[in-house]
C-alpha cells in the first residue's frame, strides 16, 4: 500500500512540475499571438523558411509548429492547405521538419525539468531537422522538380 501511495504522490508531483511550465507557456504564447508578436517574429523567420525551401505561408506554418507543437501546427498545415497557401513541396518539407523538431520551447523545458540538458536536446533536434529537410530538398525533390535553390 505504501508503494501505491508513494507512486501516486510522485506522479502528482511530476504533473504539478509539468503544469508549472506548460500553463504559463501557453498563456505567454496566446498573448504573443494576441499582441502580434508572431507577426514580428515572421520578419526574422521568413529568411529561414526560404533557406529551407518554404514559401511565406510555409514559413509561417513552420514557426507555429515550432512554437505551439505538432498538434496545433498540423491544424495550421491543414487549414493553410485548404486555403491554397501551401504547395505540395511546402507540405512535405513542413511535415518532415516538424516530425523531428516541434514544440521546441515546451519540450525542452519539460525534459529539462526531469534532468535532461535542454541546450543539447534543442541543438540536436534543430540541427537534425535542418540537415534532413535540406538533404531531402536538395536530393529527392531536385530530382522530381526544378527547384530554385539559392
């Protein structure tokens, strides 16, 4: 019985630690959206999207996926696709990148709470996502389409 009580208490402690990170983060992200901080970030992020081979619509969707995570990011991808803002290449590159690297703030903080080195985790995720996305863009997509690779 003591084992069950200790397990339940440890679980509650873990959930509370996670909630202390996730809830304020979601509030900050909502405020950033409400006060057009996301729009300002796009000025900086647009060249990164172009480097990865994404249109402006694709760069915005990537930014949202990186910040808000795969669930919300996929919703934006679906909506942007329905609105015709994403090419087939955009969709493919977005999904490829976001599979590897999504919710960078939330995931990094959550893993740091349980003892992981957040900087290493973030660096490896971003580097792998960039390398794999660029590699796919340069080799696989170049064979099927004449892409403008600058």
